[in-house]
C-alpha cells in the first residue's frame, strides 16, 4: 500500500459542472481541501460528488462567495472510492479558481 499526496488545480470557465478530480482505479482518496478563490463579484459555488458505484451525484457543499475571497469548501475529510468524481459549478464563469488536495491510498496489491 502506498500513500501519495496529490494537488490538482482548476479554473471554472463555464457555469456547467466541471470535473476537478477523478479517483484513479485501485485508489481510495481522502480529500482534505477544496480551496476556491473568487476573483470578482458575488458568486455561488457548489461542490458535487458522483458516486460511480451508485450512479448518483450528491451536492456536498454550497457557498455564496464575495469578491476577492477564498474559502475551503471541504469542511471535513471527504472519503472517495475508485472512479468517484468531484465536480464544481459556479453561477458566473471565469471568476473561480482553486485547488483540490487529497491523499491517495493505493490498494492495488490487494486486487
């Protein structure tokens, strides 16, 4: 079993759900941070997780962010299984950027 810290960066250039992180095969992920920065104007930001084993998407966070603010939308550790997808939407395009930080725990040796 190996542990790897992973950071991915995103820029929400659309108001559609944008995939910001997908858990690789053979890995569990512990998401610790979903850091978002709003560069201008009030903007609603929503975070979703698609549980691919159940083919269901859940909203897990919602925030109205003021201009020139940053916020961690992960209020606690989020445990994701292989293939699960983290998505974010913004009410206005080209205002929100950020990073997702996760610990990936490989369990391929168990397969």
